[in-house]
C-alpha cells in the first residue's frame, strides 16, 4: 500500500516522508527517495505551507542528482505563493542556480524581485531571505560591471541589517566592491573597521583575505 495510508496528519506524520526519503537516499535507493517525497507531496495537499516545503525538498533532491530542469520546475512550484513563509527561499534557490551558471542578468532579476516583495516589517525568516537576495543581487551587479549600483545596494543593506552580523557582512561586500573599483581610500577605511569589529562568526580565512587586500593597497602606494 501507499506510505501515506500509514500516517496521521500530525506534524510528525506530515514530515515522516522527508525522513524516509533521506534514509532511502543514503541507502542508494534514489527511486525510493523520490517516491517518498512525491507521496509526501500528495499527503500534504490539504496544507499550503507543507505542500510548499515538500516542493522545495523535491527540488533540492533533483538538484543534488543532476536533474536541473526538474529542480527548477519544483522550486518554481514551491515559490508560487510568495505569501507563504518560506516561498521566497525557493525563489532564492532559483536565483542562486542562475548565478552559479553565470547567467547574471536572469539571476539579478530574481534577486531584485525577492527584495522588492518583502518589506522590512516581515517576520525574521523572510527578512533573512530578503538579506540573502540583496547579497545575491550585489554579486550579480559586480559580475556585470555595474559597480555603482552594487555600492548603492550594499549601502542599503547596511541600513536594513537586523544585527551586527548582517551589518558586518554588508559592509564587507561594500568594501570588496570598492576594492574591485580601485577606490583605495574607501575600501581601506572599511576593511580596517571590519577587522576591529569582527563578529565571532567570521572565519580566520575571511580575516586573512581582508589583510591580504590591505597589503595589496599598501604595496601599490
């Protein structure tokens, strides 16, 4: 019989399919893993939030297994109703996909759409997606050589930041943009500030990268 005949509509019952899929994938049973996710999708059709999350996980599954078009289709389904809490996260994955493929124009359009549709009054999880989309858009603008727009975007991200970690991250991206533009004085000032105000979450590798950029400027004077 079908798996969904065995489980209740409780929280655990709704999400048991994700566990089953993960276990089957680890065992090398990709067909069984996909089947569990699709059954979970059918099981949760009565609940938009759960359905949205199931489509997202199915997209992740396809992407991990090199089935890119099916991944994009599933993420698009997951993002259909952007009013659902985690729907922007699926759209973010589509933007990240196109950024990885170096289709920066397409990715930028998606990231900008996310930023424009999530207000600063949204709940924390959705603000996280907004902040991530701002960074994605900034990277695309830099890749396209649109540095002035990237600077404006990161300056806005600094203002929008909810905590010190986000603020530091936005300032770091802003300094990198100035570095790429050859704006020595602006970049140097921010890099030095960043080293003095590093949150504990910043890796030693990142700090090393900042010091190396400062060294480049020092030697080029």
